[in-house]
C-alpha cells in the first residue's frame, strides 16, 4: 500500500495509532493480532489494537548499533535469537561482523531482560493462522522492522502487515518484499529521524510499557472460546460453533450451505465477535446429506432449519433480547431470505453472498429486513438474477460485486472484504434495533 500524504507532525504516538486504524481495519480480519516493537511502538500499537478490538502484545527485537555510536543501526536481533546484519552498511563502513560480537551479546542480554520485564512467565501470543500487524512509531533504516517481520513470518501468520505512521522512503521500498501489506501514513522526502514527526516524542521507560500492557489487558477482556453446539431442527440435529463476546451488542447466525469447516468462516465470525456480536456458525446440511452428494435439503427445508436455529439462539443464550442478523452463503443464501420472511420480529438485517437467491422467490415479498446482496461475479446474468431478486423484496436492499471474487471465500482478499462489508451492514442496521 502506497503512503498517503497526511498532516504532520503527529501530536503523539496515541494519535498516530488512531490514524493508522482506519487504514489497517480492512486488512486485519482473520483473528487479528497487533504486535508492537518496544518501546516506542507500544503506545501506537495499543491504540491501534483498541480501535480494531484485536489482541495485543509486544514483539521483542533489539537494534544492533555500532560500538560508541549506538544510534547507527547495522543490524537487529529477534526474540527467537536470530541475528540479521545490514551487510551493505557494514561493507560501506568496512566493519566486519566479528567486530560486533560484544555488542550482539549485550543486546541479547538486554532482550532477555526486557522479555522478563514485559511478559514475566507469560508465553508469547499465538501467531499461526492469524492476521498479524507489526507496529512501530516509525522506521528509519528498516533493520529492526525486517528482523521482526522475518521472525513473525516463520511462525506462519495468515497475513503479515507492517503498519507505521512515518518512514524513510528508502526503508518503505526495502521492506515491501517482507510483508503482504504495508501501511505507511507518510514517507516524507526530507525524513531524517522519527522523532521529528511528533510534537510529543518523550522517551518511554519499561514502566510505561508494562503499564500499557496491563491496562490493555484489563479493559479488553477477550471473547469466550467457541464451543460446539447441536441445534434441533425438526427431525435432524445441526452442528454449529457458538461464541459469545464479553461485551454483547447483538447476535449473528452465519449459515454455511457448503459446510462451516473452512477457516475463512472463522475469520468472518471473528470480525463479528470483535465488534461485540455473538456468532453461531451453522451447517444447514447434516453430514449424511453432504456426503450423499445429492444437494441435500431444498431451500424451503433449509429455511425452516435456519429459523429453528434463530429460535434456539434466542432461548439458549444471552442474545435473547438483542438485535439479530443472518448471513447466508452459497446454498444457504436463499434460506437466509426465507428465514427473514418468516421471522420479521427476530431478523433485523441480512447479508447473502453466492448462491441462487432467486430460489427464495415465494418469500421475497415478505422480506422486510434490510438485505445486502454480495455477488461473486461480474457476469451480467448473475447480476440480473441479483437485481431481479432485490426488486421483489419488501424492504431496503443494496447490491455489491466483490472485485475478483469468482470463488468467494476462497481468495484471501475477497473473504476479507466480505467480512468488512458484512460488519458494516450490521453496524448500520442493527444499531437502530438496539436503540
């Protein structure tokens, strides 16, 4: 992502984190984790994580400076012990790596000390399979950031993002190959030092860092872990995963016509949970129906099953009184509309994507809830079907084509965009019900 000119300087690191949040939000969807480089990156990362309602921790990396000139970075050492040298800089200054042996040892000791101070006996955060956002208050040479990024990459994140308020233009270009997404608010040509771009750039102590980490953990309790549930719907039982956040704003039922096992479903539900919505991710087909390859239950039957799930969620959870949204994907998309028609008192908003929503034709005039239709393809026939179905619904609707999403929920950027669009729709249309 190219830098976008912004007004500088930043008032302080917290303001920089707030301004980063809107740029990072559409990218960090899959169980996001914000990792800050201490010390300066911690207040930036804490504010960013707060705005994203993401997990937050520190990423332990130390710059290797020249003996007697510690401000001149020629490498970095990461928490996993990996040392990364800037061999080009060393060659220009005609300094061999061996001359830095004592410096490396001292920085390794300091890294161990900070890890004990910041984390104590607490283990590091889980990185594998998550969208990880590495944050600092700025980047001058990029050596420390590069070591941090390579350490995180080895742990297997689903997406690796570097987010910084300000950076030297040459550092921006040098770091692009190490990340999936690069968010830089400004890369001024007259960059000399990070501190020049902040009005308040006070030095931070270990006490500042530990206080920020403790405060973030105190005011941001995490959601309960997902638990498997079985929902009775007529003569069958449906398998689902239920998660209820600590602070509840409403509930969303996500109906997966092709099965809920795809990890991208977890990413979409995670976005809902971080925004305060309880989520029930549900298979509308039984295992036997799916294994038979016959297509299983038709639209009417799936609609009845989804309606039963709404009833169960109302009776069995704390979401009894809050507003409720329904998401239907693929074969379950028309079922979401059937349920909205049958349960207008319960279903406050609907999002459908993929699938033949025209199969819900008999129910469309009774759909009063706001409906967002997300299309998988720019194909004119697919769009005509979507517009045809919209024209028969009884409430407000909108239609959007997901760019490049010919296989929705199979392309990384497409399912992230699905999550963002879905959350935005529910935030707009469930808020009125809460009031």
